[in-house]
C-alpha cells in the first residue's frame, strides 16, 4: 500500500495547527520550524503506520477465518457464496465493535 505523505501531512497540519497556521510553518528543507510540530508530526506518522499495520492484521485474520468457515460449511454440505460469507463476517465484526 502506498501512503500519500502529502495528504497525510495535510490532515496532520489541519489537526495540529487549529487556529494557529504559523505553528506548522516549514523550513526550506521541508522540516517544521518549531520543535513541537516536528515532534508531533513524527508521532502522528508512527501512529498512522501502527493503525495501518493493525488493519492489515485484522484483514489477514478475517481472510483466515473465512477460509476456515468455508471448509466447515462445505464439509457440512452447506456451501455459501463468498459474497455471503464476507457480508456475514463484516456484519459480525460491526456488532462486536
């Protein structure tokens, strides 16, 4: 997955700066002029990366569960369409919250 760094940075700057746009001014090298903004940007990126990794892990687990469910359903003579299985899994995940 490719991350659009400028889009992520725009979201960060909108969140971090609030009513103080100067807080996210950058030097000519692209770094933030002010240390709090630079530190917050590094933390924001790390949090985003962790969230992406966690989402990928959830998707991998869902795929493994779907494969297992498909085998059980087939063995029990109750084959389901992939669309039905994915829909059910998503609905169950939403209910669990």
